[in-house]
């Protein structure tokens, strides 16, 4: 990918997937995107639209995809999830 990915967007989308998604064996799925972490929570994984993303400590990331179109659709979906879902407050 030519452009840098905003780690805040990725973490926001992950949080909303975790809050609003369906839980399935330690993972959460929302609108075709699966989100989960490693055992210590320092690495975030997002998968969907033929793309696998790993966001590591210090905001380093790795994307695995076959086509630019897949990557674009994946990032578009993360933006949409981030925009369309609210973050629950602790009091809810």
C-alpha cells in the first residue's frame, strides 16, 4: 500500500468490532471483519475481504493481501465500521 494507515482508525474499528460483533471462539465478527488479539493483547489482528492485518506494539503493521482492490475494500470497511458504530461507555 502506498499510504500509511492510521493506527487510530484500526484500533477504533477493532474496538467497535469487539463491542458490537458476534463472539466466536475468542474472536469477534462484524460486517465480515474478524478481530482478535494475541494472548497478551499487544497485537491486534483483523481479517476480512481476503486481507489479513496485524497491528503490533508501537503501531507497526503488516498487511497480507493479493490485490490492491481487496486492500482498498478492507480499509473502506474499517472506516465504515469506525464511522457507523458508537463506542459504548463504561456505564452502559
